[in-house]
C-alpha cells in the first residue's frame, strides 16, 4: 500500500529554488520508505542517493523529509528543461484528456508525426530524413543497427572503447564496462567489434584526433573488414564512459572514412542531445552530419521516448512492420517531447548550457588549483566532468571519487559518478538552474574536496 500520510508537495518551476536541510540525508521518512522498497523492489535495481522525492522543479528535488536538494544530475540528463516544465505539463494534460494510447502501428495520430517532423528539422544535416519512435535509448540503438544492417546487407557493428549503449543483449555487447552493466549476463550478441577511442587524458603519448581516428580505422579494417561492416555507432562525447571528449578531428575523420566505404555512421546522442552540450546536438560542434542519430533522455522532459532519425533512403530500407513496438511513440510521451522542444527553443537552452559550462569549469578550475587529485576537467556545455586521480597524477582513484560524491549527498547536493574506472564526477544540472543555485552547489563540491583530502 502506498504511503499517503503526508500530502505530495506541488513541484515545477515555482518550487523554491534553495538548498534546505531539515534532517540528515536520508531522513527518517526516507529511511522508512527505503525499508518498504527493500521488501518489494528487486535488489538489482540500484540507487545513487537513497531519498524518496516528492516534488521537483527548476534545479531542486524535495524529499519526503522536506529536504530541498540541489540537482546536478537531471535524472541522468533527462530533465533538461526542469521537472514539470509548463509547456510539458500543458501538452501532456491536453493529450491525456484526449486519449492515452492506440498504438501507432494500429491507428496513427498527429503527435507522433509532429515529433518526427521536429526531429528532421533539428538533427544535423539538411537531407531528407525520417524517424521511428520507441521507448528507451537502448531500443533506439538496437533499431539503428537494424536499419544499418537492412540498408547495407552487412552484419558487423563497430563501437569504441569506454562506450555505453544500453542494457539489452545487443547493447550490452556494444557497451564496454562489465560491472555493473554486463557481469553475469552473457553470452552476448555476436558481430560486435571494438576500436580504440580518442581519450586525450589517457593517451600514452599525445596524438591528434585524426591520428587517433586512423588508429581506430586500422583496427577495423584489419580485424573486421569494411566489406563486412554495417555501421559504426559512437557517442560524440562518451556518457557513462566518463564524459570523454575526443580530440578535435577524431569524429570528422571517422565520418569521412565511413562515407567513403559505405559504412553507416550512427551518432548515439542519447545523453548529449537536446541542448545538453551547448548545441542542439553534440555533432554540431564540428559540423559532423551522421547518417542516423539516436535520441532519448532529454527529448521528452522526463517521459519515456526515444527515436532513430536518419537518411530517408536508409530508414525506408526496412520492410513494413520491421520497426516499431506496442508503446513506441506513445501519444502522451510525444506531447511531452513537443513541450520540451518548445521550451528549449523559447528559452535558448543551448545558449544557457554554454553559460552553465563556463561557470562550472571556472569553479572546478579553482578546485584543481588547490587539489592535485583533480586530474582533468572536460566536457562541453552543461555536460562537465572531473576525473579524479592518485598522487601520481594518473592512476584512477575511485575511492576518493566516491567519497567526494557521498559528502555532496550528505550536504544536499545530488552528484553522479561515471567512467570505466569509476573515478569521474559528472555534472548534468537542469538547463534551467540559476547561477545562484549552481554557485551554492559548487561551494559544497569544493568543501567535499577539502573534506576528503
């Protein structure tokens, strides 16, 4: 039975934008709810910060004990427009009143087509595009691979080191990190091959982006063969892999090679898309135009929706009935996406992401001046990371990283970690977060470095 002993606080952008601690984190009511969670929710479903949220909006989350926490996670880059953004709420409410589901494959509806039309306008390139809408990022990646295989008649899929693409069988094969994503879940889908990534901080010697791309190309040509390769799937900035930004020229050189060899270039923009990096899509930064783009996370203001958008001739290579799913492009989620994209455009959230990035990098740079453990600051826009290392300036320090994040949680700031070595702090604030709230959050982050020194 649901606990209804206290009324739910109204969230949204009118929620007071403040950090407020009334109890320890987690507080007694959250701890009661955690005991109930332990009885009914599978142990394998993890939790980063064990508080139960009752309201959220702007840059804050309010928990069951009345604590107001500064949100530097956005539900992993999902709530970019903030929780319960007005345009999202209005469109969702209108759609729920009209109808909640018919299945687009049974009887279609306008909002699905509206989202596809907007994706064609916003994604990189001015070529003719079509889309298929789905539920999750992993579904989008799987369907992009299906499209690439149908179009090319080839089987092999290339990915890069440190990549993350999802938790289904195929996308686990494409994901690099074993724990917690892959351990004990094999065997995985075949015909997936991994090439070296451009990771400037961890290169043994300095190497240009184009040279790093040639290194990856050499591996793929020798170990796979371009005649067997259906697609290269790559995140323009790695997400779970630690917000790794490849050296300039890496993506353009790979794009040039795929175009010359009939390999479908798939940009996984699931975490980077929709204004997060300071452009509508991260590929825009170097003018890279993918064949296919996968989207999810920030697309729909918190509702489950994903998409594959790409060249019309590629998307149409799949036979009728080969793409879809019962809930794919649900009308309520599509309405939310239209509200989310409207918010991004009206508020210029790509520009706001650049402002956030400048503020966060300045604060982290000040911390780095004092703490040598902050080995590298990287990212773009409101997708910024700090890689934490040991005394040698290079060895990953996952223990210190965890301690810094835990301290932030105790002080009412929600932070996330990432990276193949679990030694990266990643910052993904909602794009509507105020400078004042960010400044206070990074005062806490700075104190966390001091406290764990």
